[in-house]
């Protein structure tokens, strides 16, 4: 994991304590807001904890909607952070209950966003720390490498692991992505429930986007 100074961690805390609002959900590429702010996007399979992570970052319980059904997950959802950057929730993958046509439609939307978004600074790919990287994640990793978008692995739900297990999963994940061209060589371990790793992720996002207080 990257090392952050106490000042960077505090600046991240202050930034993400500022107002965050839901802007819009886009079902078509033509509906995307103007690319006038730096953006970071969050991707991951269904039930990996994307909504919980986004809510945890901004200290709000209901900014991003958590759901067991692919509802708003079919859209690219934009959240504004104090007019300084946007957090982008990409369509989930790995839905067992959705039809193949439906899955393809919202996955293609996510790929279109990745390919053409000039203000996108990094994609954070969320992986459940209890399971690590799975075959279902390979397609997402391949798509990110193909789009040549910088991405970083975030391990979620670390509070569900026994002591010492998170470090093992972190090391194994880092090794697995070591030869992928667009992968950022650091893996952050988080727990949205306990708050673990959230200060570091806030600082990472702030550093990546270049946003200043």
C-alpha cells in the first residue's frame, strides 16, 4: 500500500466530509454529464460492497443505494463531491438473475464510459477480500487493460476475515496483477463497516485526481 503523510490523510478526511450529492444515472452514453471535473470510478461484481464503500467514503448512509437486484446498477451513476470531483458508480457484473441481453447492455455501457471519458483519472476495482480474484473478474481486468485506464484493486469486507488473512489476500492479489499493464501496483484493504482503509483510500483518490483543498 502507498504510504501517506498525516497531512494527506487529514486533507482526505476534510475533502470527503464536504457535501456529496447524487447527480444523475445514465442509461445511455449520450446522457453522460459534461467532462468538466476529474472523476474516479468504482467497479466490481454484484454484492461486492460498492454502495457501502461509496457511502463510507463520504460518511453518508444512503448516498449510493445498496440493492440485491440490478436496479440502478444498470446505469452509470454520478455523485458530485463539493463541486470538486465526481465519484462514478459503474454497472456491476456477475448478476446470475439478469438475462444475458440485459447484462450485455449495461456492461457495454460501462465499457463505453471507460473508453471515452477524458476526465477519468482511475478506476477502483472492488474485490471481496473473502474470495480474492475470481475467474468472473478476469473479464473486467481485461476490459480495463484494453481501455488503458489506470485501475487499482480495493479489497472489501476485510472485517469478515480472521486476523492475518487480509494481508495474505492482499499479497496474492498484488502478485496476480503484477504483469497487467494498466494495474496500479498497490492494493488497499478496506472495511466500510469498520472504517478500515478508508482514510488511505480518500488520500489515494485525492492524490490521483490532483484535487486540492
